[in-house]
């Protein structure tokens, strides 16, 4: 049994699918950059986390979210999730440098 989806709904869903694909590609590019940062930090003996930078990024992202009409609390939660994953990667890179 196939369900008929109104054209307007199908179009909106198609747009969402395209945006989701763009987000995945953007996140992949962001993580490529943060991996490079992790290697640079490990080479320089710097800590995986930079609380001052992270706080500045949160302030900046909240302001961007407000300008874009996006809930800044959501934007902060989203960034915090990404930053925690980046820190985990940086710690892994630093650890691999110490064990090799």
C-alpha cells in the first residue's frame, strides 16, 4: 500500500534531506580541520582542551544563532557536543604520541 504524499510536503522533505547532507559534509570538513589542530597541539605539547577558546566560540556561536533566528541554547548544546568530540580526538592523538 503506497501512501500519497502531498507535493508541498515532499518538496519540504527534499529540502531537509539536502540540508542534512550539507551538514554532514560540513561536519566532515570541520573534523578534518580539528584533526590537524589536534596533531599541531600534540606536536607542541599543548593540552587537548582550550577553555578560553571554547568560551569564545560559544559566545560567537550564540550571537550567530540569535542573528539567524536559531535558539542560542540549542546552538550552544550543539557546539558543546562537537567540542567534546573534538577534545576526545585530540586526547587520542596526544596519547598515541606518548605511546609510540
